[in-house]
């Protein structure tokens, strides 16, 4: 992304520059309703947007989307700029452009974090920064003590504002050998012990008579109620309950004997 020249179809390497006098003259024409001057002013300030977008490239966000959000902020700044205030346009525009980019990043996050948690997290960051001035080993416990809150609250708040990672993000890449995050996550469900237990369960079910096996499969593999099974099998609900208990007892015995 750092070497990208074309963003949103705009060749950023060829963007024009406006000096102070040109900006002032164009702004006066804009306020007089000159549409062409407005377009020229927007293009002439896209370098400002680009310079601010660069700050957020480490967020792994799409450069085109960030640039578009920044341009929205630029246009809002142009439309609302008051020439009588006596400040440079860039001074007024920068906070609006940054605000739109940050709003895009916040709203585009698939994980919604409540305002109270974000506020707590930002307070934690300030406290941590202050503690790091005199302490090279600032822990959650030290931050929690300084803020008089639980260490778990510190951990939770900081985790909440962290950017989510993809399971397919590389965590190691050397000489063409790439290791993904998903490769480092173990599967505790599909291990040898789980497969053995599952095989024993299926074997025990297969030893049931046809009616009991049908009831167990409908009840625990298809999620049917005893009343639904009663209508399907053609027996009373009480009989279904009795056969179900009997079948479960036999399954336990079979698994106990094989384990």
C-alpha cells in the first residue's frame, strides 16, 4: 500500500498544488457559487487528504475507502469554511478530514464496542503512557491499581478496542515458508480421544433395536420432541419416554464396557 499511486482512480503522483494566494482566490469564488472553482479546490487539496490517510495505513484498511472518507471530510470543510475567521483552510480542514476517516474505521468495524468501554480503554491508555514515563514494566495490575479498577476490566477494555485479526493473517514468513494464525490454533474437539468416543457412541447406537435406534436418532440428532417422535413412530409419548430411557441406559453400558 505504501507504494500505491492510483487511489480511487486518482493518480496521486500528479495531484496539483495550490499556493496560499490561489487557495484564497478559489475560496472566494466558491463562496460566490462558482462550481468550477469548487472542483478545482477539491482536487488541489487532495494531497492534504493523502497525507492524513498515510497515518492509518498500518490499520490494514482499504486505501481507497480511507481516501474516500477523507475526501468527504475535505468537502465538508470546504462547504463550512468561514473566510472571516482568519485561519488557514488546512488548519480548519485537518480535524474534519481525520474525523471522517476515524468515523469510517469505527463504523466499518464488524465488532461493536460500547462508548463506555471505549472511554475506559482510552483512559487506560493515558494512564499506561504516564506510568511508562517512570516504569519500564507496566502491567495490567499496575494500571488497575492506579485507576482503582479490576485488572480484568483493564484487559477487557484494551481487548475491545484492538483491531480484529483474520485467522489467515501470516504470523511468520521467511524464505517463502509462511505460517498462518490458523495453523497455531489447536482443535480440542477433533482429537484422537473425541474420535474414539464418537466411534464408541455410534457403535453403541447401532446395537439398539430398530425402534430404539430411531427414537435416539430423532431425539438427539434431529432435535425432535417426544411428542413429535410419538406422532412419527406411531406410539404414545409415554412409550417414547420409556424406550428413550431404556436406549440411553444400554448405550451407557456399551460405552462403559468398551472404555
